[in-house]
C-alpha cells in the first residue's frame, strides 16, 4: 500500500503542482514508520531463523526476497520525515 501511494505521488507531482516536502504527509508519520520498521524487523527475524534447508534454498525463501523492498520503503518514509522536519528547521 505504501509503495503504491508513493509511486502515485511521484507520478502525479507535476500534474497537481505538489511542492515537496508535503505539508502533512501521512506516509511518514511516526506510526507508519514504526509499522514498517516492525515489519522489517519481523521479516529479518524470520529470514535469519535456522532451518534444516540447504543454504541456497534458505536464501530463496520468501522473507529474504521481501527484505530489500521493505528496506527501500522504510528509507523513503524516513527520508520524507526528515525532509518534512527540515522544512521547519529555520523557525
């Protein structure tokens, strides 16, 4: 859901004349960042759990394939939050 929202926003920035950082971006609220971080931590725990499978099979498990996208979304949310906070740094 977050990826879709971020992609839609990026695609339509010029169409709607949106200036970044946004005034109240819901995609970078502390609650959203906490949820994405929790998903990343949980997925990391599952991916690192020992299994009797071979090393090649373990690397191809589904949680391992989800980690890069979760990390990317987490970084985008945090960067958006930092940009929003930086907007008011001069006050």
